[in-house]
């Protein structure tokens, strides 16, 4: 690749990366606001999160269009092509994270009129904060091509999995204690599982960073306990 072409590619890619970081900031805010709305039963804040997902979807579309133009105009090869593709994948992961935040916010009106499950919403907010911090660090690693930080993000997903497992057990206990708890606890179960999936998406973004910088694929990572093995508590 000629030097002037490489310079043009780098300049275009820098602009796209900035768009990704801005989109990531929107997604991080959506996750934290949705969790806060859930804990405080704030339907107005929840509606803001739901409406804000349109901007996140639009950001992904804009990034994809930028990447397509980059590929058409610069025709990158080897590692540059890998970088461009990884950026599109990261934007897709961020869009799905926004969808999960929106889904959490959509459940707020129902839960606001349901029996209060002591500590449940607060625990989910802590789980969401953990994922939010993982996302912050993943975006930082993305901006700096920091593979060490990316690997640290991947390692932290185990904690998200274990929190999900513990929450499932807690919600099952609440449902067994009082049938009136079944409806809200089912919503909480879905939310906890969605937050776990958020952690998986952030982890995938961190894996993309390692793939771009080191060309590694199929990175082995630890997983927490699976919710599929949870049994009802015994008396």
C-alpha cells in the first residue's frame, strides 16, 4: 500500500473509531439508566432509555456505511481489512447491547405495579454496573489497542455469570415462598439473563481487539456456573 493511501486509510479509520466510541458512550448510559430506572421504578427514565435506542440504531447504521465506503475507496489488505471488519462487528455488538438495555427499561412499568421483591432490583443494578464497567474498559482497550486490558475484560465475565447464577437461585426461592412473587420474579429472571448476555457481547468486543492486534481467534476463556444446572432449593 502506498504511503499516501495508508495515511488516508488511517485518517478515515480514526474517524470511524471515534464514532464507535461515541456510540459506546450512548450504550453505556442506556445500560446504567435502565438499571437505575428499574431500581427506583422510574417510568419516565425508562421511557427515555426506550426512545434513546433509536439513536443507537442510527449510530450503528452510520458506522456500517462509513466502513463500506472505507472498503470501497481504500481497498485495504491483510490487517487493515481485518481491522475494518472488526469495527463493524463491534458496532453490531453495541447495537445489541442497546437492545438489551431497552428491553430492561420496557419491563419497568410492569414491575412498578408488581409486588416489591426486596433487594432484587438493587442486585440487578449492581450486575449491570459490572457490565457497564466492562464496557467502559473494553472501549478504552479498543481506543488504545490494549490487549492486556481486553484480556482483563474477558476474565471478568466469569463474575457476571456467577452473579446471574446466584440471582436465579434467589428468585426461585422468592417464587416458592409466595405465588404472588412469580410474575415479578420471572421478569427479574429475564433481566438477569439479558445482563449476562450483555457481558457476553462486551467480551466478544474484547476478543475482537485481540483478534485485530494479534490475529488470534477462538480465545479460551473461563465461564461461570451455568443457570441450566440450577435446581429448586430443598427444604
